C-alpha cells in the first residue's frame, strides 16, 4: 500500500490526528484517531463529515469535532469521557465511543458552526509584524481585523511580549506571550494602537459565560497554559471591551477602507486563520479591495496588511506584511498554527 492510499484510508479525523501530533498535542491526536474508529456510532456526525460540501480540512472539521468532545468533557457527560480528559484512564475508544453514541445530535450541531478559537498566542506574530511596519512607516496604528471572533486580538497592544529576548508591548501586563523564537529577534519598535475595530459573522461576547465555555472548548485539552492565557485575555476584555461588528467581512472591509483616514495614522488590515473560511472569489475580492486602497495610500496615510495564514496546501503557516504606498510584500516568518513558535525571517 502506498503512502497516499494509507493516508486516504485514515479518514478526515485520522488525517488531522497526524497534524495534531506534529503540532505537539498527542492527546488530541488520540482523541481524533479514536473518533475516526468509533465514528459509526454517531450516524448524524458521520454523515455531516462525509457530505461536507467543501474542503473539510480548510473548514477545520476535525477541530470542530475535537472541540465538541472537549465541551462535553468539561461538563462531565458522559462521565467516562470526563474522566478521560481528567487523566484518570486512557480508554479513548470506550469513552469517545460512548460519547458519540449518546451525544450524536450535540456533536453534529456544534460542528455546523464556524470554529471560534480566537487564539491569543497569534498576537505575538501580529505584534512582531507591527513592529516592522512601525519602523518602515513611522506612525501609530489603526487596526481593522477580519474574522475577529471575540475580539481578543484587537487588544494586542495591551499585552506584553518576549520576542526572542526583545521585550515589547506593555511591561507588567497580566498577559505575556513568549513564543519559542528561531532566527534573529525583531528590531525594537513601539506597538502603538490608537483605534481597533473588527468584524465577524457571529461575534462572541467576552462577558458571556457560554462564550467563555465555547472558546475554552476549542483550546486543546493537553495545553493548559493556552487555556490559562485565554482566561486572562477574556478577563482583560471585560475591562477593555473590543469593538467587533456583526457582518460579512468582505462588505465590511470595503466600507471601512472607503472611510476617510486621519493623517499621521497607519491603517492596518490584519487576519489570522481566516481566509480558509472564504470562497476563492471572496479571497480575491478581499485582496483586490485592499490593493485598491493601497493605491490611494500616501506617506501621511499609509496602509498595511498583515496575514497569518496557511499556505494553499496547508503545509505551513506564513506571516506576510505588505506596506503601501510602495506595495512591498515581505515574508516575515513561518509560524506554529497557534503561535507557539515563530521562525523569524527578518524584515
């Protein structure tokens, strides 16, 4: 049996288990592998995965599945699933098979909604890109985020960072993000944000208990530091509520970029793990909308785009920065999908 056939036989959950293991999460990998083996016990969920109309990997179906099980485990129902997540046993097939049998409707309904990870760890990469933009353009930032979820990364200027030994952001912030750093550190620069606004089809409210549970369910169960950081970011968002509009990102972006821009501000469009949820036509429309705004940019009213996204074949996550009025694009780094490490290329 060749390698391609072997991978195909794994099924969607089994294929994504390989990714989870490569990303340093053996527990999630084991959950997905057991889920693939036991999937027949949840016919509605199995049919949803089998008949998904678009690329299931791009839609993060496996991550939706994993989060649904984590949500059930956090509630302690079924009990065998709860104790698996608490580390009291390692009967993955028994616990997950029971959950699929008992909670097929819950899992399938959960998986229909777009993932809402709002991973705060990615703010380190976005912040590093802003430092490069600040050195190039010399102005404070007006942020526009596409796919903001709860808006936690709109508060990125309130976080502290250790970027390869370079301190950035707010010293003494309750949230300090320190990814493993490869390559030379970025040059020091201010992350000064004077305005921040985002958009999401279904914005989440950081003050809502249901929102908190949904976001925490998307944190991988064997990564407690991520969960603790998320809780801190939610608490900070209670003090500094992000502004997230409900709407279609493509239309919203066109409206925002058509608004007058104050002189002495750099307008920044940024997005992280967002493009995969758009159609090809909408991705092209986003790019063209930004490009047209870039044509209008000046030294006093510059524009930048920061993209933290998978490559088309989902082989690596790349951090790109484009600055106008020059239109120069730089590959700043390749990154861990959740920001755990950054391989800095410079800029």
